[in-house]
């Protein structure tokens, strides 16, 4: 097969490069095919190839048969770290809503009108920050056009922060989001 100058540079890096290599390419341009060939140039006995979603992982597993390469999603990588600390952790899509209900318990009579917006903000905050400040979350709400409409008089930003803090503690059912 005739490889491009860019592909040859990638193969050279796999043979002797150090540090990180970033390959920027659009969908369908042959990244997986190029990486499959690049892995053949790598001297390592074990390598990991992380992809965005399950569909990408299945596609890569069909194409890359090298036993030295472990193909996983980024979520499975993160979950493996969580499992090192919380051995019985179980993903559960409802856990953040339950945490929010617990931290808001009885404090707001108009809470239900803002609940969806607060949960949306929690989701974005978890993907954006490690330990956000009040101002960080407030700015995020503004950037994402998340407003606590209706008659909500509570502090949605603080409730978001309270849920983020609660998510650091294992719940009684060992659930994580």
C-alpha cells in the first residue's frame, strides 16, 4: 500500500517517538486504518486505543486484531478508575436526580419548576470542571442559556454545587452517574 507523507510521519512517531501525538482528521478519512498500520511499527508489548463511543470501539475491534492493543471507550477507562475506589459502583441514570432531591429536600416550595434546569446544569458542570466555584457554575449557566424560570426563588447554582459535592460520596446503593 502507498502511504501519504502524513501517514509515514505517524509511523515514524510510533517507531521512535516520545510524548504525545495528536492526529487531527475528519470522520471517514481513515484514522483507524492508519492507526492499525501504525501499531505494527510500535515496539511496545502492550498498548491502549481509546475511542469516543461503543460504536467506534466495535469498529476498531473489527479492524485491529493485534493482541497487544486494548480497545476501550473513554467512559470505560473512567469507570475502571472509579471501580478501583468504589468496587461495587453501579452506573445509574437517576442518581443525580435523587441527589438533587435530597439536597433540596423541603427547602424550596417552588423547586419542582427548576429541577430540570438544575439537573441540566449539573450534567454540564460535571463535564466541565473538577472542583468548580460558584462563579464557574454561574458563568456556565449563562453560557449554556440555563435559566431557572417560573416562580423559582431558590439558588439553582448553589443546588448544583451541592449535588456535585454529594456525588463525591458513595450513596447507599453504590450508584454513580
